[in-house]
C-alpha cells in the first residue's frame, strides 16, 4: 500500500458556493483515503476553523466573518488580491512548519502566486487546481483593473506549476494557450458521492413527491443552483407548451435574480401551477430532492465548466439534459448516458424533453446509463482524490 501523503491545501475562497463544495469534497475524499490535508485559507471551507496561522500557533482571529462580509469597489478588491500574496505566504510558511507537507495544492486565483513562492521555498511540488481561465474570464466581464499584471502572474504560475489540474479538456487547452506546459496539464473533472443516493435518500425522495402533491403522471424536471438570467430557464417555459409535455413540472431548487422573472413568465403563460420553486435546500437533503425528480436540466453553461450538478444527477441515476457543447460532450454521449440539445434552442430542448416524457422506460435507461458511466469512469470525489494523489506521487518520484 502506498504511503499516505501530506497536502497543504491553499485557497482564497470567501463565498460558500460551488467553489467551497469542491474544497470540502476533495479534502474529505483525500482524508478518507488516508492522506493528511491541512487547509490554509482566510475562510476555511473544509473545517470551518480559523486561519492556518492559528493552527501554527498564531492568533485565532475572527477573520472568517470579516472576510466574508467584506464588500469593496472592484479596484480596491483587486489591490487587496495583489497584497494578499504577502499574507498568503506568511500563512503557508506558518502552516508548513507544523504540517511539513509533501506537496502544496493551490486553487488558482487572480493575482495569486503565494503557493508557487512557498512551494519553491520548501522544495516541494506545486499542484495547481484551475476551474476557469481566470484572466480571460475577468476581462470578458469587464472586471479586471490591472490586466497586464494579472496576465504576467497567471502566465508565471501556470508555467511554473509542477502540475496543472484542469476540470475539462476544453479548459486544459485554454490554459496551455495562457502559459501552462501541456505535458504538465491533467484533466480532473468535478465529481459526486454516489453513496449519498442510497435507499434512504430514495425513500425520502418518494415522500417529497407526495409532499409536493405531484400527480402520478407528472414528470418532474429539476434545476439545481443559483438562477441567473444567462441560465436561460425561460427555454423550458417555451418548451412546456407542447401537448406531449402537459405533465412536465419544473422543480427549481435554489434562488437567484432569474427566479422572479421566471415565475412571472410562467404566470403569463398560464404555467404557474407547473413551476415548483423550493428555494435553497441544505446539502444533506439535496440527494433526496434530486431523487424525487424524473430528470435534471442544465439549460446553459459556460464553454469550459465541469458542472457539479451534472455529476450529482448522474450519481442519482436521473436522466440529464444539457447543452450540446464540447465540455459537456466530455462526459455525456447523446442518447446514451444523457441527452444533449442545441444551446439556446427551445425547440430542440422541447424535442429532447418529449423523448423523455413520452417514454419513461427510455428515461430510466438513460438515467441508469448515466450512473454506470459515473461509476465506470470514477467521476467521484474518491476517484479525484486517487487521481490527485497519483499525480503528486509521480512528481515526488521524479525528485528522488
């Protein structure tokens, strides 16, 4: 059996969103595999503890609540992101004195080079987790105030990292263009924990359907997440007018600025009774809510993402509908383990929905194939922990 590794996991996440889910799940999976993981961050996501300096004998300050509440103009935020490198290096050095890590694992962030600097000081490999083309994304949003500096730092860190872990091949190719060395780039998608979708969760899902008072013939289509206008949930309302979809019920799990306009649109179309808005659901109840539904929808996604909700619906054995684009084709084969529709095309979404609603046996086969593909490819957090450890071990062997 391989010797457990010591990871020093550094990130700069404040929000409790999908980024935080990634941190918590990967840290938990690495620890479950026997590895030591020390989280180094201003706002800890895996443990809820104070900053790493407290664990290393520093002050146990109330930093989490302060950093999570902090709201400043974008230019001021970016200055703090640059200045954070000093704080980040200090935290990493203090944590490393206690943890004595084999590797530094860092979630890539704008203007951030603290992990690279300290990994070089310690003489250990840097594994850089990248979930988006950071600089390009910020420039597209018009949110970058120091673009030249951001590009220089990103190119430096991507090029110097011993391993770059991208969530899709599409993103991996973009990172190579941004400065990463192709031979050092690995694709490690997001994942799920299929054990959470057990018989108890399934029974709880059946009870939820009864609580929602769904008729036996209803086909419940779930959307899970924060609802933004670009998610194009209005496409579903356009599709629901088809006679073959009269039993389709849209189940919305989450909140966001697109929710109220969507509900208003449903009322205007006479569909209000077929849109069920549940609000936010605690993570421990999410499996039962997904299992209460007959299908799951990703109406729109950016070109490089690896959606968490995709792997959760696969783990639940629920058929997934998603846009037909390269990053999603890395996981979904249309008509096999999911259904794909032309992005932004309500008519094509309607066509695929009709296939599922009209043939429930077909829908169940798609769902079962989705679960099989997740299990076969180990698109799980346990699988990701093993992939990450294997990459780290290969780097360490190269240094002996």
